[in-house]
């Protein structure tokens, strides 16, 4: 498996189209209320990082070149790099974001002989054609490949042979394991676990106690601390998107009605996704107004989903952002514009068979905290998914209107 992560992607692309910026601290994200979307390595030397408030970045790096986010350009270049370089190695590619993917090269090895030859070729091609450097991690599984690319950054390549997987992950701090977030780290530190090596030294019983009784979380940590990971690469599906939309009988400003329609659309789209064995990473909400102009807004999630219960809250958040609804306002409000049609679509589709349906380690922690029972509890997301699958079965037998999700 290869994990490829392009370095400071947005900033590198801006430098590529404005060569006069080479060597300067470039920071993407301007405006008094915006956050930094990317920072060149020159800017990082000043302590500037992604997700930091742009105002703070300006204090740290007053001479920085601040540029607005141009997602359309970054997406277009990402498509080209995936099409013109990565896809030439194999079609077993799971794109995680515009600048990151996993690649299963086991079949491609017949032609390429060594995985490092593939990594080196891709790094050369992307650098020479697009002036973007990539970091590549090579390992026998996704977990170790990703940790290897992180450690190879920037502009490096690291191969971890399978015999060294455990040793490699055990050199890392806790947060070096993808999925261990601040909450889980804090929990583990309270149990005297300060590193992955400490984690690997714990027995499974002690791990279960440290995990608030969640055997599932404990097992996840047990595997990760040994560099074990069974997930497979889930290539992008052929289909591009699945959507549903509907025109209101009469134009409306009623937020509740628009939400109701979005809920119907999410339910419809989610059941189509499940029927076709797909999962989606990106949610887009579309609104058409009384004057026939329209607006769309999209959000990409960290992991793919196929349930209305996961899609709907994203749609509501997008709707609120699109219509400038104050965060405290409930659904009982009148929108600022009359809406003629609303709908949503799911894209960034992957085959469900290969996708990570497993909850993240942080999801499991939340579950352990919510329910301190000794028995391993499935996560809320898992239970909702099972409920929606049951709904599919009822509808197959008795028709689409036979049952629906309660609010
Ligand atoms: Mg990157």
C-alpha cells in the first residue's frame, strides 16, 4: 500500500502559478474572520499552521503573502494530477481528499517490480509537471503507510518493511496514530500511557479498563499499537453522484418545510446508496430561489457514509450557512429569501465493500463515555445504520411509504 500526501497543496499550487512567490511564506486564507487553509513550509517556520485564525497568522508572519482560497483551481489541478499521474500506476486508488490518497499497488508490482520505484516515479512526475512535491509512505497496510508518509514530510519517501511495522509505530507519540485525537490522548495519559510503546505494553484487560469498558476501542488500540490494520483500499466508484430534489408547491420561506424536504431527499439518496453498495464523502445542498437563481454549497466529510442520519445534519448545517441563519435559531424561523426548490446530492462515492465502515477510535471513545457498561456497545452511528437497513427491508416488502424515520 502507498499513501501519497501532497505537501502544502494549496500553497504549492499558488506558487506554481505565481513563480515570483517561490521561497516566500505563502498563506492561504485571508479575511478578518477566516482561518488558514494551507501554509507553505516557509510560512510554517514562523509558526503558522492550518486551521489557525488568519489574523493570528498575520501577527506571526507579517511579511507573509496572504491569498484567498481558490478551491476551483485546486480541485481542477487535483483532478489532473490523479488522472495524468496516479491513475497511470493502478486503478486501485482511494482518494481521501484533494491532495491525499491510498493506492493498492500489489497488481502493479508485476510491471513496476518495486513499490519504491512507483513512489519515486510519481514524486518525480508530480514535481516536474505541476511543481508540487509529494510525500509517500509505503507499507503493507493503510495505517503504517499513512504514518510513514507523515514521517516522510515534506518531499520525502519512507518504506517500512512488514517486519518493522510494530517497531515503527511504537516509536511514535500517541497522536501519531491516526484516529487518536485530543480526548482519547488525555484519557490514555491519565492511565499513565504516554506513547504508542506504552500502549503496546498494556494487556488487553487493562486496555479495556482504560477505554471506559469499550472492548471495541481497546481492540482497535491493541491492533494499531502493533502496526496491524486490515482495511482495504476502496477505489472511487464509477458513478459520480446520487441526488434528490423537489420543487415546492408554492415558494416558501419556512425553514421547517425546507428541512423536511431535505430530510426526505437524504432518506431517498441514502437508500439508493445502500442499494447500489456505495458510500459518499461529499454532501451538496442545492437551493433554487423564487427568481430562479440558484445556490449550492458542499461539505466533505472525513469518512464516507450511507445513512440519512449522517447526511441530514450536514445538510442542515449547509442550509444554515447558505441562508445566514444564526446558530442559536431553531427551525421555527422565516428564511431571508423565498425558496422554490431544494435538494441534496451525495458525491465522492466509494464502494461500500472496501470503505471504512468501522467507527474511528474517537467515535468509540464517545460511545464508551456515553455508556459505561462492561459490554462492548455498538456506536450510535452503527445502530442508526442498522435501523436504516431494517427500513430498507421493510420498504422492499411493503413499499417506500410503509415506514420512515422519525424526527
Ligand atoms: Mg497534504
